[in-house]
């Protein structure tokens, strides 16, 4: 999967209310999502699996 595909997947999972809540949060408050949304994203997208750092680095270098 590419970063764009991952973003599309995340947008499909989040409700409209959740997207709005995140969009309206002050940037300094986004860290509060680390142990909730961040953890869910890490687990759902396999970001803790072997090779995930290399995959992320490769995808970001293609942006």
C-alpha cells in the first residue's frame, strides 16, 4: 500500500464527526490522540511489524 491508499483507508474508517473533531483541534492538542487514535492506526496498519519503518520511509520518499 502507498501512503495515499493508507490515508484513503483511514478516511473511510473515521466518521464525519471524528474527522471534524480532529480538524478543529488546536495543533498543540493533537498529541492527546497519541494513545488512542495513534495506537489504533499503528495496530490497524501494521506499523509495529518488521519492515514497517522501511515501508514508511520508502512511501514518504515518493511523495
